[in-house]
C-alpha cells in the first residue's frame, strides 16, 4: 500500500493495484500454470484435459463462494452450467481415451 499525496484524492490510502482488476481469482498466470500442468504447454488452451482442469478450478472457487453467499442464485446457475460443461468434456474424454480420462480424474480428485 502507499499513501496518496494528491489533495484531490479523498480516499487517502489506495492499494497499489487499484487500477487493475482487484480480486481476480483466476489471473493469466494461474491459467498458464493450469494449462502447463494439464494441457501439455501454456499455449495449448484447447486440450480437453486443460479445459477440465480449468473448469474444476473455477467450480471449486464458486463452491466456496456459495458456501458464504447462499442466496446468490446467479452464481448458482453459473456453477451448474460449469458442472454440465465439465461433465460433457469428461464424457467425451472417456469415450475417446479411457486412460487419459482415468489419469485426469485421479489427478484432479473427481468422484466419477
């Protein structure tokens, strides 16, 4: 944190990342790390394994949010849509390559 010296600023103390998106739980570095670990490389964002891992990360974040905010129905709908997308990707992976499917489910700790 730093103290603003501008007289016109009424707040006084601002976070150093004030102009950026504060509170982003999924920044570009986190996405690159997820795709590097599960997709093969940072730039392989279309792989099924990488997409499932990204959806799992987002689902866990939304689940924690809904534990605190039970009446947030917009987030609840988003969570249900993400779970459906992940399920369809897992079904696709299961039908095409069962070994990758089993390895991914074991690595991510999914109960399928």
